[in-house]
C-alpha cells in the first residue's frame, strides 16, 4: 500500500527532500555503493558506502541525501544533481520507489539527465525490497524521447559504463509478428539493421518497433501507434509490459488473440525472456476482448502463426 511519510531526516532537510514510507529490510549483501559522476563528469563511478539506517524508508532517505551532498572531502567524484534540481518526494509503493522531482529536472541536457537517472536507479535498487524505480517531474511521469512514459526502471536497464556508452548506437535484426490480411493469424517479419541506443532495453525496443507497424504489404499492424507503453521490466525470465487504457479501446479487425500474441511472440523471439505478462493501467486480472485472459504470464504460441505446423 502506498503512503507518504511526513518525517524528514535532518541531512535531507537542507536539500529540500521529502520521502515516502514503507517497511524495509537491510541492504542487499552485494557490496553497496553510491553512483556518482567521475572527475570529468562524463561517466558514473561506484563509491563504496556503508548504510547506517535499518528501515527501508530511512535507507532511501540516507542514500539519496548522500547522492545530493557527497562528502566534503571528495575529490574524484561529484553529485549528479545539477543546480536547482531537487527531489520533492519519494514514495515507496511495494517494490517500487517513485521519485518526484521539481520542474527544473526538465531543463537538464540529455546527457546530464541520463547520468542522473542512472545514478539514482542503480543506487536505489541495491536496497533490499527495491526492485524498480520510476521518475515523476512536476507530478507527471517522466517521458522519453518517443513521448511515452519511461516507466519502471531497473539497474540493468543502464549499461555498466553509462558515460562512454551514452551515445553508443548499435544495429540489430528483429523478428516481429504482425497480423495477416484476415486478422486471424500472425505472419513473421524480419526487420534488419534496426539502429538503437544501447541504453534502451531490447524488450522495449521490440515493442516500439511493433508499434511502428510492418514494412511488408502482406502484413498488417496489430497494436495501434496511439497505444502508450507505460513500463517494461523483466524478472525471472518474465517480461512485464504495462500499456495504457487505449489498448482496451482498439477497434480493429485483428482477433484479440492475434493482437496479444503478436506482442508475446515478438518479445520472446528477440528478448531474453520466455514469457510475457501483459497488464493495462497496471491491471492484469482482466480478459482482453473477452477471449484472452491476461491474469498469468503468456508463453510463445506458434500455432497461431501462419505457415507454422503444430508440434
């Protein structure tokens, strides 16, 4: 259950930080460290740190305060927080920490923004009980370059050497599944030389390409471009995808199971997961199109692919 803590730690009061609450455990036993900017302020460096607090909310307050205000004698690393950028509130909601920034965050250069985001996320997910971090700016979810919410973030969503790879691009070949002409089967389409920023997860890249639609005239779109991807995350070989409510308002001749399995088959074909859990506005205990249950993770379905024979 989500609730906001009214108590502020003294060390954070000067930085203008207000934090939420929750029940926590000790930090994960994996060599805790705070992620700061290096001497040149171009990359992140992990600086060993021993947390003093016991409860989750206090640990979050403590480490965020240290990120804002490093030790005065620090010479080889710097805070990723630019002047005027402040955390107004941090709320614990289950395994997620929602970090709320003031509107000054929006004025950050893209390079500074990614470094700050990576610093906060990679630091917080080391705390036991914290699996995901989401950002809000001025009360609204942080949006990506594609005008979709960034959503839930994990430490592994950011490359290890975040600075040198900030503007690193690679190309990849993807296998995507779209609808056939009748909308009752899937057709496979291979998309070559897809150029992408290495800071984006492969699962999100696949979804973004799926929303763009097929290149072949023999294939038809399944998920309309106006549907927003609220979040993409992975845990225990399951990819969790959360769409906005527009997915429920889709008007198309494509059968519900074809639409859903275009998502599932595309992700499992090119990502690192074997199942996909789809939710809409955070709710998965629903039927899509009254025929496809979304209450459990779904596995790849080749029986619905045109030309594929049943095993």
